[in-house]
C-alpha cells in the first residue's frame, strides 16, 4: 500500500516520544569513538514543514507541540531540533533520517529506505550526501544490508501499520534480522491502539527472550474525535546503556 504520507501526522505526540528516545540512543552509541551504521526501513520524506495545509489538517502537530515543549532540555532531541530549525526554518520538523544524520558523525553510515515514490523523491533530496537512499521495501533493504559495515549500529523500524498483516509479520522480521546482526540495536515503534491490535505482536516479541530487550510506552488522549491511537511504544533489542534513564525523563513530558 502506497497511500500513507507522514506529513499529515508529523510532529504528533508519538513522533515526540519516538524521536526523543531515538536521539537518546544515538547519543549513547556515539559516545564511543567507534563508527556505526544507522538503518531505517520506513523513512518518509525526511523533512516536514508544519505550516503546510497537510500538516495542519489533522491537528496532530499542534497536539505534539505541547509534549515537545516539556521534553527536558538536557536530552539531545531538543538540541538536534534546534539545530535543524536553524538550518531549515522555525516550522521545520525532522523525520527520523534527518534527526539521525544530525546526531551522527562524519565516519558513520546511513541506509534509509522508502517505498512511496513521491516520499522517496523528497527523501533523496533532503538526504543527499548524508545517506544511501533505497527506493524499495524497507525490510528488503535491511536484510540486504545487515550486517552492515560498520557492524555497530541501530536499525529503526517505523511502519505506518496501514497493512494490518504487519502486526503478524514484524516479529518474524525482527528475529531474522537479529540472527543476521546479533550486535545491532533494533528499535521498533508501534502505536497503542484502542482496538488492542498491537498486543499480540508485543507478546510474540517479549516471549522471544531477545537480549537487552526494553519496552517503553507513553499514553496520551486521542488527538481528535474518533482517533484510535491512545499512546506510543518503542520495543528495543540490545538497548543501549542509559536508555532507561532517558525514557524516564521522556515519560515526564507525558505525565498528567
């Protein structure tokens, strides 16, 4: 399915949660003077402008701004966001690829995939000279690249979940990728849904007894009437040291 465009949802509360934890993980990984690889399966267009009609249509960016303002200034997400807005304007909001490239170093390597043709074209422009961009299925890219060179690194899996079978197939994908790349940090974002559609997927992942498994969730009110997402979650394999501390700080921004 190629209908999903993240511009309608950019900077929503789930983005704030996901990106704050992603930035924290990358800060821990770059603390060591060793190169690393960053992979992303569902990259989107890389950069969004929140003053567009599309971004304002759903009200999700406005809802996310309230949580963004509460994120601790000491967390790297805030500094990276300020840096990106200084370069691209005050209404700019980075997708995960641009956020990652801002936090990574010259010797680190980025591999990002996007299947939607218009989204990929925008991604390739934004990430030119920053990443290798793949116009293909993200899991196909991840299996092709893993284990990457350098072997240290992080894979972000951030599907739209418009294809409902993803809840069933993702645990198998993660297990296969972990077997190929056992030292890689694998981070899966998922929505908390009123239907509970995510529950079985999380059950499979937790029963797999993956090393360094860490799960973090925050809850927030639906951003509009009828919206089924009531929170955001991240499941991480080989979670970096210190992630739990950062997650505690991020959770404070979502506390009532």
